[in-house]
C-alpha cells in the first residue's frame, strides 16, 4: 500500500544520500521514480540533487506555489507510470504542497518519500516539516552525532567566528560553513552565548 513517509534529521545526517540510494534501488529493479527538489536550494545547480559524498541525480525543481500533484500527473502522462516520488529538502514545502503529496498517495497510489530537516536554526519547525509530521503515514529519524558525542537533534547557524546566530531569515541556504548539528543541550549552551563552534566536517580525502 502506498504511504507518505517523512525521513527527518538535523544537518549533515545523510538525508540526500539516503534519498539517492532509494532512487537507485527503485531504478535497479526497473521501476521509474521522480525526484522533486526546491528551486531555492541551488547549491548543486537548479534541479540537481547532490549529496556531500559526491552522489547526485537530476530532479524536477519546484517553487513554493507550484502544484506538485499537477507536475506528477504531467510526468505520468508524458512518460508512463511512476513507482515512487522522492522529495529532497522537504522542509521547504508549503502546507498546500504537503497536502498535494498526500493526494499522490491517496488518489494516485504512489508512495512518496520526503527527506528534510525538522527544525530551523532557532529550534522552530519549518512549515513543510510541521505538516509532514502531522500528516505523514510513517515518520523516521535519520540520526547523526553532535561534537559532544550525544545524538544531534538541533541545527545552529554560525557566523565567521563560530558564534551562534539567533536572528535572521528562516531560510538561508548554506552548508557546513554556516550550519552545525548539535544536541539539545549544546544548542541551549551556544544560544546562551557560551562559547563558539568550529565547523567540524572537513572534505573527505580523495
């Protein structure tokens, strides 16, 4: 039975790598998938879904006001049946778009797998994550580790000196140089201004 899935985590937990592996698994079995990715995340180029370990695939870039169900119906009309829809950076979905994804599951009988952050740098839910948490059939956390050794559940946006930022727009695209995943205890500490955080993730050796 088709379901709406939400795989969530803090930054740098391998969400996109997991998405790309899922897409590969379907395609390896001769099944067709569609990958949706928000246009505002253009770090790898608009429409390109890329992981930190070098894997990438082409997807369909969408805006916040786009009708995702219409996009998928048009894809099916042009290319034939779909066996799965995968959504990268799902925290950037709008409330109507999460509902459209649920319609793909309920009306079109297509499994939809969404991957994204749960909260922003202030510890607040993103709109897409809020409604995926409310409406998804299955929720699964992808775990990662804080520099303290505890499970990381929060995201910190840092400045050039490693200080935690508490103000600014909710959406500000960036990678390891701007965001660090930490435990709740560390989040409280740095948000109180107690110390700084250096970016810990360095490029993998070739």
